[in-house]
């Protein structure tokens, strides 16, 4: 549970993980008694043990981010990993 808590604390506010805002995950992890942290860890453990994840987690929305100049020039697309 400590590793999950550490990873969630590192999330930048204003960002999202699979459409879940970092602030939501931080709130879940900070619930009194650790109930949210326990639930999140159980979900992650189940995914690990079964080797599968919910099908919606397999979807992604990819958007190009233009860094400068004309969007028609492929050299102006940011490369972020």
C-alpha cells in the first residue's frame, strides 16, 4: 500500500490518469482509516494477479500537441512521453 500511496502523491495536480483527476486519487488515498487506499490497492492487486484490466482501461485518447508554428508542419508536434 505504501508504494501506491507514494505513486499517487507524485501525481501532478491538474492532470488525469485514465480520466481520473489526480486530486480524486489523492482524496481516495487520504480517506480516514485508509479505506480508500486499501480499495485502490485491492483493485491493483486483482489486476496483477489475473493479468487483466477492465476493458475501458484499454482505451486511450491521443491528441497532438503543437509546440510552435503551423499545425500543418509535422516538425511542430511536441514529443512527450
